[in-house]
């Protein structure tokens, strides 16, 4: 008899920039999802191949078994590196420790990790990604059903987030077509100074539509389906929160993509302390503002909803 295949949802937490709170959000999302329902399980995966530290965020010692073992031993299955945590229904796949070897995994290794992740049995899988816009990070982001971008209200972070959205979207488009001419145009468009006059995704879609109307329509459809979730972290004022909406408008205007603004977290001494004490906020038994905002973010992501301000 065929095995019952459980539907699972994969979430990826990215940010383009370092130190914006990706691991903090991924950890607490994992805990909230694992605790929301007794029958649901979650696996947190440290996919920050160059700087694994999710175990520390969870308050665990350096794990014995990590993704490096999975990559080093072709006979190992990804299930062999799934570790239990102190939270019921929450498991962890720890990132590589000897990062020099795996920070830039070979193509075949990357495919092995991606396939492994898809084969995992859990209701929710949460990937904590590294900073930057390398293809490795983007490919993990594109694997997810829902990609989350953490942004802090600083020009550098906002700029990196736009760059991340654009790079991820172009890479998705490139996988959609087999026509080498169109692939070349997409590659060229990635360079802002390209000689085709394509500056933004909407112009790329127009350009491709003129080459091949059918592919143009496919790319338009892909733009409609591409829905990164924006989380603003470390906000200090109401004006900071509005950045979420202005980013959404700018993406629609220039990229033809509509991200969902799913929530924000205030700049909060408690967050810093929770990380120092290695005790995630979602395990504090705390029902303060930070926890409420984390739950709002988690619900909005699960329900395909957006932040509603009172
Ligand atoms: N809402 C917040 N309020 C106060 N401090 C915060 C908040 N969010 C994050 N921080 C601070 O930012 C630091 C970095 O957070 P975190 O490690 O989650 O970022 P990251 O994006 O995963 O970084 P990296 O790119 O290095 O993986 C934390 O140690 C904490 O001190
Ligand atoms: Mg991190």
C-alpha cells in the first residue's frame, strides 16, 4: 500500500544582509509552529552554510551531528542528522561546523541537500539562511513555499532586501525557460548596467514577451505568484513600520512583484537578552509585545495574510 504523503510547508528566512535577526526569527517561528498544534511537527534547518549558529539560538551545545556529516558520507540519509531539541515536536538540523569545506558546496552537494530537505517528514520546515545573495542562498529561498525577508529600517538593509528580491526573482525566471536566448537575456538583465536597457523585472518581462509571447505570459504569471513575505525588525517608531508598506509599493511599481508585509518586531532589549541567555522568547512563557508580534507574523505567514494596523 502506498504511504500516506503528508503535505508539508517549507519556509525560508533570508535577509540579504547580516545581523538583521534572521536566526532570531527562524528560531522563534520554529518554536511557535511546533507548539501551535499537538499534532504538528516542525524541523528547523540551519542552512547558513558559512556561519551556523542556530543551535546556540535554541540553547543547545555544539551538536555532534551536522549537515557536514550528511555531505561527507554519501550513504547517510538526511534523517540521520535530524536532532531532537528540548521543545516537543521541534527538531533541528544543525549547520556545518567546518564551514570552510561546505560554505560553497559543489552543485551536486547542493542538490543533495535540497532533495534531502524535500524528503523530510514534518508539517513545517523552517530554513535559516545566511546573509548575502549568493546562488546557494537564493536556491534555498526558492525551494521554500514561502520565503521571508527580514529587513531592518536602515538604508543598507532595505537596499540589500531589494537586491535579494530581484536576484531571487530573476533566478526563478531563469529556471522557467529552456530557451537559451531567453536565458541569456535574463543573465544580462541581472547586470544593472546591461546594454539591453532592462533596469527592472517589469522591463525584462516586456522584453521577453516581445521575443516570445507565450514565455512572456509565463513570466508574468511567475511575477504574480512570487510573493516574498517582509518582516521589519528592530523598529523604533511608527515611521519605521511604514517602511514595510513603502517597500511593498516600490516592489509593485518597479518589479511588478507584490510582497506581503506580514509584521514587525520592535527594537527590544528583551530580544538581545534572550539571545545572551540562550533562551528563545517563545520559550520564556512570556506574553509581552514581542511574543504577540511574533505570533502575528507566524499567523500571517501561515494564513497568507498581511499585517493589519489598528
Ligand atoms: N528586535 C530586536 N531587538 C533588539 N535586538 C535585536 C532584535 N533582533 C535582533 N537583534 C540583535 O541582533 C543580533 C543578530 O540577530 P541574529 O543572529 O538573529 O541575526 P542574523 O540575521 O541571523 O545574523 P547573521 O547574518 O549573522 O546570521 C542579535 O544577537 C540581537 O542582539
Ligand atoms: Mg543567522
